[in-house]
């Protein structure tokens, strides 16, 4: 996130969403979906979903992040247009979520279900669910277009897919072989040696 943006104060009156993070160490702090002087995303569904995903990426909803105190819970509220006040909508915990039944939203429930499914399977929800305005590849193993123009970059991409549990080792290796055959000088013994010696930890 751009530091100049993050340094701006929250817009506590014009934000669509409000969140409160409560940490294991007892500290808590609020956040909002808008900074003073900046515009919110027009799509409020994407705005809220990406806000949640950024909390995961920042470590608050990722129990395996050693550089961040885990959140005991994060409560989310949205503004009631008739009163201008924020009303509690749902609460996120590390392993589940809880609705205020008066504000249940089916589309968001589906997103949260998928979010926690990915967490439980060891996959990164941010990698799979974050939506941007930029075009993105639907299939991380697609070889339709040439996206990498040297093997070093291609190898680093493959390691990222494996390390973050985005795809299984065998699938990634098969992708690498096909990619090399299509865009480079084929799959060589040096390539095989590289994959034989990949280590994580």
C-alpha cells in the first residue's frame, strides 16, 4: 500500500465500512474503508471483500504469520443510509465467522465460506480471491501467452506456486516442462536438476 495513502487519517463519516480489530494482546483499533480526500472503489462488494483479504495479507487473520499478533476477532459494520450510523454486520474469527442475522448477505456469505475453506486447506485466500481492475490470468498454469521471457523468472514463479500451496508440485513441474517446450529451448537436464533440488523451509 502506498505510504502517503496509509498516512492519511480515516474518513470516519464518509466510509461505507468500519472495522475494529481486537488482538490477542488486548489491543484494539478501528479502521475504515476510506481515507480523507480519497475516493472509495465504486463496487462496494469488491471494496469489502478486498478489505477483508488485506487483513489476512497483513497477518491479522493468518495464524502462521510470526510478525503479527493474531486478531481474536475483527468486527465489520456498514453504514445505515437512513441514519448515517454504522451498524454491526458480522464478526470474523481465526477459524469461523458470525453474522448479525438482521444484516445477512448471501453473496458475502459465499465469499466468507470460500475464504475459510482456503485458510483451512493451507492456501492463501488473498492469492485466490483478491480482485483488481487489472486483467488477471484465470489459470496460473496457462501457457496460452508468453508471460515469462527467461527461465530464472519462470522458475521463481513456479517456486511461488508451490511454496504458497497454489498448485501441487507435480502440476507445476508439468507446467514448467510444457512452457519450456513452447517458449524456450525445451526442458533440459539442468531444469530437472533444479526441480530435484528445490527446498522449502
